[in-house]
C-alpha cells in the first residue's frame, strides 16, 4: 500500500481554518482523505501536538496516534467522500468515464479537449482554465463525476455564463 | 422497476421505483437542469424519457454550469 502523506491545510469555514487531510497515491491520481471529518477529537489533538513539535516523518504519524491505514480507509470508504470515490472508480471500470492518468482526466467532446486536475478540480478547456459551478455542495469525487458527465453529455452547459 | 441513484449533498441515495414514478422523477430532475445517464452510458433527454426501460439503472447528476 502507498504511504499516506499527512498535510495540514487551510479550509474556510472551520474554526481554526487549519485541518488535517492525508493523501495517498492510487491508480493514476491522489486520494484525498479528510481526516478532520473521520478521526476522533483526541486523535486530532494528538496530531496538533505532533505538528507543533515537528515530529512528523513519512507515515509515522499513524503509529503515533494509534491508527492503521486500513482503519482510515475503512472510515473513509464508509463516508460520503469515500462512497463518491467508489462510484467514480465504478464508472471508470464501466467505461463511462476515462481512466485518470498522472492526476488528470482528459476528455474530448464536440471538438474541444477538456482536462481536469483531479486533486484541485481545476478545469482546462483547450488549454485555457475554465470555471464551473454546482449549486449543491457535493463531495469531491461526486463533483468530478458531475463535471465529467456534463462534459460528455452536455458540454454546452459549461459555456453558459451565470 | 427502475433503479435511480442520485448524487447529492447528503450522500448517494438509491431507490428502486416503478417505471412511471421513475419517468416522473427523471423528468423533474432534467427540468431542473440536471443530467440523467443510464449504466450503459446513454444520456436521457427530456424528449426521450419514455424510452427508459424497466430494469434500467439511472444515475441522476446535479446541474453543473459554466461560471
């Protein structure tokens, strides 16, 4: 199994605006696991202490807070974020979505090339960065699925400026 | 029966409904600007919702628009 790399990131809307996520390299993209939603308060406090003391190297943090990769993955895949990723993988396996490569999904639709950076969900249309929005607050991979299927079936929706 | 799988902020919901109810639900979803796709990858349009087959598995995707 690939190493789980921990990161402390800023996220608007959270009291301290700093939360923990971990990244894991998987089939052609990086899986982003929102630890701040999955781990108990006491484990997150232990992470605070480890980060403050700069005692985090590789995936040592797992041992330090007393959790295994398998436990984290099981919590993740039971959460809306993990279920969205499972559906994404199912759609890729069914051939409904292209297979990710080097962190990107590339789609051709109606003469244009669309490239999506999976980690950030940045969209590039024929090389130029484009914008999109969804009225619903969707988990990361649900947003990616919605974007890909819109590009495949209704790319004109992305041209509407609102 | 048609299986409808909806992506949404509250997570995925999956319901098996009679054909007539499914057609009604899909129509409502498409009218709101969403996308409906079968498991075979066929996109369902407003004018061909009635072609949805009993036993189809349909994914209801929220609307995405350019910003």
